[in-house]
RNA sequence: CGGGAUGUAGCGCAGCUUGGUAGCGUACUUCGUUCGGGACGAAGGGGCCGCAGGUUCAAAUCCUGUCAUCCCGACCA
């Protein structure tokens, strides 16, 4: 359709004010509502349904690799949190403390979990005795609390939902293998299910997780050129095992420390879905996780037989797809715009003219392209259309990311790219944290990751000019 | 936590300069006509103006404080 005019009022155009566009969409599409609790948001049914679909598929993938779900307490005694030095230093500034039970002051205060490494470690120390007990591949779906200074829907809540996987292995090799396996799982999940292309790589020491030996990340790029860390996977080596005394007897009857990993993805990823795919008409949800994959809009529904046929169609399609029918007495035009704004991948129009011809009209959210399909093979047509949309969305996101990825050969070029173009800037780095700090200080860009796919852009660090062997993705981030 | 902005009906806003007890658009309810890209008419319902103090005969309006939200930094998934 050539009709490009803005149908939905009150959504600030992206180009005008991206941040406002983001909040407008979240409010208009009813994903999140602010609550009376500072920094905590109400995730509304439509937003939560996206999370449920993400959970369902991710959980399936975890279990396929042998992971089991567990549930840990939400409180951590202060003494337990203190056990690993780097870990507590990293999280202490942002934990919430419980000091009273009823009217009585607690002998030891409890923190509300900001993450559960310490609890898993304590548990593993209890249950791991022999190499036969390993590996332990646990995951939990829960919420965690971090006392953030500022919050934004999905991107930063004081309490947020996530999954945290925690594994214990006999050897460092095995732990490393699992760390990378989960990173790859996240990356594949993002690309296949969410149509979000990611860059896989390792975090620099400055950016790595508190207590980790190595932190890996998948980084995605939003429509405004800012990066978003979309999932992480850490290898702890035996650092936590030593702090928590997690030992097992190996085949040679020798006491050995376990090697651990942890990995997580949060509701923040929903923010990525919005910012990677959305446009000025509203949300655009990847078919695979869209709560409603197809909405049926009866046209001239007061005419005889229309609603009946539309409902039949709904029944038929519901066996294979997530389908909604809107038979409210709003005008068809209103419904068209509404479901576009809410990101529903396809709309099916069915009216008297269609019924006469035994057809329906399928309209894609991606390009508003209309196709007339016979009711006899509509299931196949819907399936085909959803698949096509999923592919188109990934392609568009890839194109956007590629266009916003550039190479800086020297510092002037680097500064200019970060300031004027944004996006990912690829540049060589000497490995010295001082350069990272200087770059952040002067450009506000941070090192996003040292990608697995390395290129040699030059022999010298873009910042200090000393010899460099690592190519790094830099960018402003959420 | 620093700098800036904004809080008036579900949402978007006007009114504030010059105090006199609240209005517009949209959404909502009912009825009728409509229905293939946000339909039209008529009649209704809804707000002690973020909150708490103060000044005043009188405060949405002036003053102080506080809270929340947004933007830019710092911190972080």
C-alpha cells in the first residue's frame, strides 16, 4: 500500500524523539503501566504474553541441553553474599536489604537477591560430593531486585524478570564449553525467534561480570544506533568454588574444585524487540513470539453470515496459530490501525465480497501488502505469510545493523563516527583498560565486545597507537 | 546521585503571567444511522488540578517542601 500517512495519533515519530517514541509505544500498546512502587512496573497482559512466549521457547531449548529448573530463596543472608570478594563489591551498591521480620530486628540482615550465584554455590557445596554428581545444570525463572537510580520500561526496572542458569562442572574445559554453548543458544534464539541479529563476543575485563573469569555477551543494535547487551554467559572458573568450598572427589580419589558458569536473559529483551523492529506506526512483533499472530477483522459484520464465517475461520486457524477475532463495533479502519500499532504480524479481512468468492484478504504488518487467498488453503497461506514476515524482519534488522556498523582507523575518525553516526564502530584495541576509560570519557562509547569473528583493521590501537591485536565493537549503549 | 524539563479526567492538552472554585480534543456509556484504512448525530458519566504545608476572605493559579515521570550525564541486565 502506498498509504504511508501516520494513522495512529499520539505516537511521537522515531526520528523526532526516539526515547519518547519508545515510551509512547509501550503505553499505547499496553505492554507496561507505571505502578505506585518506585521503579517497578506493571507488565500488562499483552506484554506478559510476549514474555511467556519467550519463556516457553527458551525453556524448551534449555531442557534440550539437559538443564533442569529449580527454585532458590529470594533472600540472601549478608554473610553469604560476602563470601566472594569481587562479587559482593559489584553488587553491594545496588542491593535492597531486609532488616526486620514483623516488628523484630533481624540478627543478620537479608538482601533481596540481585542474582543468585551465592545461593547456587551454597547449594552445590551441599549436594556435590563425587564426580558422579557432575555436571549440575540448573536454571531458575524468577525476579531479582537491583536498586537502580533511574528506570525505564523493560530496559531497567528495580525488580525484573529473568532466567539465571547456574552450572557446575568437573573441569574448566567442560565449563568453558557450556559457557559458549549457552551463548550460542541465546544468539540462535534471538535470530531465529526474535529476528534480532546479534554480535557474539567476549567482554573486556572492565565490562565483565563481578566475580567472573570470563564474560561473553550477545550485543544487538537498536534503531537509534545504540547497543543493547541482550544476553550474557559467564565462566567462573573455580573462583566461586574456592570461595564457597565446592569440592568433589574425582576418579583418582582427589578432592577437586568444581568449575562453574552462569548465564541469563531478562525481560530487557522485550525492549530490544520493540527498538529493533518497531516503526512509526507502532510495534512490530516477530511472528514466532507474537501473542497474536493473526487478527481476523470481519468487514460489514452486520451483514448476514459474515460473523458466522469469520468465527468459523477463527476456530479453524486457532488449531495452528494464535488468532484473535475483533468483532467489536469499532470501524474496520480503526481496527486495522489498532492491530498494526500493537504489532500483530498479519491481519485477515473477511467481508461479504470475500465470502461470495470463498476468499479472505491477508495483510502483512511488514509492508501492508495485501493478498487475496482462497479459504480452502488459508492455513497454508497464513503459515507461509508468517514465515515470510519472520524472515523479512530478520533481514531488515540485519540491514539496519550493517548500515550502522562502521570501521574507524584512527582516533579522529572514531570520535567522529561515534558522535555523528552512532551504531557499532569497529576499531583495534591494545588491551589496556586506560584506553577504554579514555574512550568512554571522551566519547561516551564503551567497548561492547571483542567479537569472535576477528578482523585486522590495522596494527595499532585506535586510542593510544600502541601495537594492537584485538578488534573491538564500540558503541553507546543502553 | 548531579544538570534540565514536566505533573490539570484513561490518553493528549489549554487555563497559571493579572488568585474568584475547571475546560477542550480523544477515549468511555446509551440510542440511531454507518461499516473494505482510525465514521456521523444526539444525549450522558467521569477530575477536590501529583502530594504536603504556607500566604489570602478566596489558590489549579503565588511561596516552600516533597514525590513521580521524561531527557542529558554517572551506575547497571
